[in-house]
């Protein structure tokens, strides 16, 4: 049975955190998409430049898509690359053509990922997503009844429940550090994790920037503290990979995970697992098969069998698109869009913004409660009337709306989100 868009949105809204889809038709006529190369970025990018970026996305112009924390659309060079490579293979499905693609496309993507993250290709595994990367770590370390893992309560289930499930099987203990609302500051969190360490602690699994409140964590400091105590770190970077100018050479976690289909705007079902060269001998492969990567840890962890080569080629294209704009420039833009929202929403009577505006406590996600309004109705209204695609946070834990703007959003769209909130609050 086909659902109308409204029924679809309502079905989604029934389950906890849900992205809401506007009921308007996503008409092809209001597009001004171009496949022309992105103009050279000015030294100080203005709104015109960001509109040029937006013109490389198939997003309808009357949809305000602020749901990057969940999944991102890809720019035209990525869409076209995926299509062209798939088509090329289907027209010439010879093993020779395929193996060239497989080898060159995948390794080019690995090199670009390494540069983007300030590390080496030997430390990069190309996965399906953050979920897989996190699970490769919790399944791949040799842990037993003598060992303990510390997790953070605001972690994604793949870095929280996954540890608890595996603890039942392998016998290690899991201790949970509780999140604090509002963000108590970097030192407080470094201290909380330091105090939780015991002589049995082997790893701390935490999140770079949480999807529940947008809280940014002092990743470098927590990793340094853990290293000084002989404890490994798994840093879940689902909300920072491709959003912030992440330099793993500087942060120095043992493991870092991310999804290319989120902030990097890459093809779907593509991700990264960074394994610090110091711990290559500490992790076992979860999948043992053929066609591994060509260098470093990918030889051990990436033998996943047949893959969609076109997707790996398109991943490289996504990174090139991103790099042509610039890592620091993108981070600054995301901070500008989110910062504007936090500032304006805080001014509205009754609105509670969970996200702390200080640059060391947040960056690219904003979560807020719309006064006494029912968050579900509020987000439905914004979806229906304004075309806002955001994430509803239902339930009791920080209920409200999560807005995650990206490089395809304009300042005008942020103003429209604020105006729509005002209208719904009757202000
Ligand atoms: C912090 C965090 N980790 C992991 C994930 C899982 O990402 P994926 O479904 O791409 O594996 C998410 C998804 O939103 C997330 O926010």
C-alpha cells in the first residue's frame, strides 16, 4: 500500500527520533541545479557562494533540509560519478575493467580520506558506516573477564548497547559515564572519564559530538588522558566527520569512526574506520574474506568480499568536492549557521535551547524545545507549512527538534526556521 507523504511523516513521527518530511510535492520545476564546476571559492565566502554550492544539490528550493545529522544528499559530481561508473560497469562487466576500478577507485578514496583526516592511508579502513566501524572495534579487541570498558551514556547504540551485548558473551565489564545537562565544560568531562578508570580499564568509547544535544567533547584531552593511563580510545565521529576540520594526527584516538553518507555528502552506505598504527596488532578482523585493501590495516580488516566499486569511486568524488571548498571553511560555515539559530532561538520567550553556544561545547547541531508546544505537532507544522526537514526528538529525554544545517543551507533558510518557530509560538 502506498503511503501519502503526510502518512509517511506521521508514521515516522510515532517512533522517538524521526526525520519529518514535508507533504508538499518535491516538484522538479523549482530546481535550478547545475552540473557546472563549482566557482572558485572567494577568500571570504558570501551568501552568493553558498547559493552556488546549493545549486550543485538536487534539493528542491522550497525544502529547508536541516537533517544532516541523519543523512545528507550528495552534490551533483557525486550523483553523476555514481551513475557513470555504474553504467560503465554494466556496459562492460569484464573482470579486467572491474579490477582496475576496484583497485584504483578504492585506493584513491583511501588516500583522500587520509589527507582529509590528517592521517595516513595505512590507518584507514573503508567501511559501510559508523555502526560497522564501532562494531569492528568492540568485536575485534581481545577482551575478557579481567577487563573493563567505559562508555558514555549519550553514545549511539552501536557504541553503547553493542558493548553491553558483547560483554555478556566475552565476560568483560562495562561502566557508564553519565551525560550532564547542560554541558558542564571540557574539564568536567575529562575529569569524569579519568575518575571512572580502574586498573582493569582497557578502553573508553565516547562520542565526538552527540546527536542527542549537539554537545561537543574535548576529544584530544580525553584521548591524551586515556593514553597516559594505558587505556585505548574509540571516538565515534559520526557527527564530526565531514563537518568539522578533524585532524586525527592531533586528536590521536586509537580508533575513529564515521559515515560518508552524513556530513561528507558521500554515497550512501559508505564510511570510515581509522585505526591508529600503534594498535594495528591489537585488533582482530571481524570479517575474513577476499579482496582486502592494498595498504596497512585495510589488508587485515577490509577483506569484505565483493563490493559496490562505483560507490567507492563516488566517495573519492565527494571528498574532492568538499576539499575544493575547504575543511576549515566548511566548519566555519556550519558554526555560523548553527550559531545564528542558537542565538535567535534563545531570544524567543519559552524556547529552551539544549545546545550550549560556546564554540568548545557545540558546533553544527542545535536541539531545542519549542516552549510548551507539543514537539511532534510543532515539527509537523514546520514540515507542512515551511518545508522544514528536521529531526523530531520525541520521548522524555530532551524532547524537541534537532536542526542540523549544512553547506547546502542558506542564511535565509535559517531566518525562515526562526520565523516559523515564532509564528507557531504566537510571538
Ligand atoms: C553518534 C552517532 N554514531 C553512530 C551513528 C550511526 O550512523 P550510521 O547509521 O551511519 O552507521 C549515528 C547516527 O546518527 C550517530 O549519530
